[in-house]
C-alpha cells in the first residue's frame, strides 16, 4: 500500500435522524510501474461520513491483530449476504506488512484491512 484515503462527495445529505453526512469511499492506492497509481474502493456502495466525527484511516504496522470477526473481502465482487460470507470469530492473525486501519473517532467498529492480492483483503474487526 502506498496510501489510503477517505474520499467524500461534495453534496451534504441528511440521514434518517436529521444528521448531516456525505457519501464517500475508503480508497487504497498502489504505485503503478509506469507512474501514477492503481486505486481500488473498499466498498461498491458509498458509505456515510459524518463530520467532524466519524472515521479515519491510519497505517497499522506489521504484527499480531486480535480479530473479533475475520472474513475475506473481494472488493470487485458484488455484495454478498451475511449467510454467504465465511467468518471466523476470535482469531489472532500476524501480518508481515503494513495494513490499513479504518477506525472510528468515537465508539466501536474499528477494522484492519490486510492486503492479500490486488482486490482481495482480509477484513479484521478489532472492536465491536
């Protein structure tokens, strides 16, 4: 991974509770051999980003991660139902390279994305 970013739309929207938010995506980019970057979104549909609080991304150094839930994520595959996804619970994984941390500023739901191949990641829920 060369960088990860949260990209949000310009249009402010209002959720069902009356709170403002922006549609957006978590994007991970890798340097391309011919220059530029090869970027992928981590979800096919936009996520809701509430400002100034909500989510942030950070580099997670190699080492052990305790996953409450661990599953495989193919960013190019259409969304599967929960019943279709194979999940492991209470698993410890060891990463050998940097991973992407997708963390909440308040509350739970923190996720670590571990690169497997171009569009395939392990998704480790580290707090719920």
